[in-house]
C-alpha cells in the first residue's frame, strides 16, 4: 500500500493546523495590558449600548418611562440632588456606615477567627453558636438593633458589622486550621512557642483566606447599610431609594440603585488595593 505525496501533505497539515490555532489565539492577548484594555473597552461599549437602547426605548414609547424611567431622567435627578447638596450627604452617610461597620465586623471577625486556632476545644464549642448567628438575616436583626442602639449612625454601623462578622470569622478560622501541620511540627521541634507559631506561621499562611473573607464582605457591608437605612434614617443612599419608592418616583429609585453600583465598584477597588498590600506583606 502506497501513500501519495498529496496524502502525506494533507496529513501533516491536519496535524500542524490544530496546534497552530491556540498559538495564534494566544498571541492576540500575549500582552496582559492589551488584554485588560480590550476588556475595559468592551465593557464600556456594552454599558453604553444598553444605556442608548434604554434611552431610545423610553423616548420612542417602546419602554414605559413611568415604570422604567430613562438614563437622562436618572441623570437629571443626580444633578439636581448634587446641586442641592443632598447627594453628597447621602453618599457620605452610607460610605461612613459601610466602612466603619466593615472595619469592625470584617476585621474583628478575622481576628477572632484566627484566634480560635489557639484552642480546638473553644472553636468546637463556639461552632454551633456561630452557625446559628450566621443564619439570622440582617432584615430580622435590624429593628432590634435600632431599638438597642437608637436611630443614629451607631445602629447602622452595628448592623453592617453584624452582616460581616460571621463570614470573616469562618473563613479566617478555616485558613488557620489549614496551616501545614508539618511546618507546625517543624517549628515545635525548634522549641518555638505557640505564640511564635501563630504569628510567624499561622497568620501569614491564612492571609489568602482572610482576604477572601474581606472581598466577600464588601457586598454584605453595603447591603447591610442600605437595609439599615430602610429601617430608620434621615440620610443615605438607602434613605434616598426608600423616599423614591414611597412616592412612586422611579427616577429617584434607579438613581439610588446606580449610586449603589458605583459605590460597590469603588469599595471593590479599595479591597483589591488592600489585598495587594496584605499579600505583599505575606511574601516578605
């Protein structure tokens, strides 16, 4: 049986061609900066396209402006509230509540979770109580917190802290318990104290878990602040949304929702910077 030259050439081409395709696709985004810029441009284009379609539908009557408002109407609301000073007060109030509550709940929960590494007995003892507290929805605890701490900012901060503490506690504790036991035994063989093992090994090894808990809690913190402002508030983005919904003002409601999304992006960026700082400290 003989194989012709054309058959050999086609067989070689079939073997080489598939291997070339991934290489060609990979070279398009070989530069990470180029890939990032392309993603940003595409994301902006998608958002712009959706906003243009929304605005066109509202102006043409295809979309009910009473039920769904329009980008131009939402922008007008933001401009009016900015000129009156209400917008800055709302953003400042919600930001302070979120950041302070996040610092208390997320950071405090991480410290408690790491500290539970010292005693397996205490961690097992506290486990069902932590699970029970974590199962309580924020909306259920918010009215009680308002009664306990009043209607001022302290009650909102406590609600935000409650929203964050359990997640940070559990993730940091799991990270501490997953520390390499061989490394722990090695340090013990050199007569290292329990505190030295904790500070030099357990805490650095758990930083990835701690950061994961912080990133998860950003959303919980902002949601907790909005829920707290729903219950009782005189200012804040949640108060703005509540005010709009009570008056059937979809412009105000959607303007508040847009503010929440922008604030979420900013908080995520801040946590990403914190993550870089923590992980760079861990590598030292």
